[in-house]
């Protein structure tokens, strides 16, 4: 079963670095709420970088 939700970025990052996908999603949500850097822009860039097969 795939953990891919919207664009699959968090799932791809968790697979690439062998981390928990829930933790990656939580990190992106907290960063977006607190305004740390620009997590939405980073998310979109990672979407463009990740392989399309995931």
C-alpha cells in the first residue's frame, strides 16, 4: 500500500532518507504554520525534482 497522499513529496522524502512519513508531513505542516523559510515553495520544488514514478 502506498502512503502517497497529494503529490507524494513527503512519501518520497521519507523513502529516500528512511524516515517515518508521518514525521515528514508533520514537519512540513509545522514549518508552514510557523513560517520557517518557505516550506510551500520547498515542497513544490521537491515535487518537480522527484521521479514521476513515485
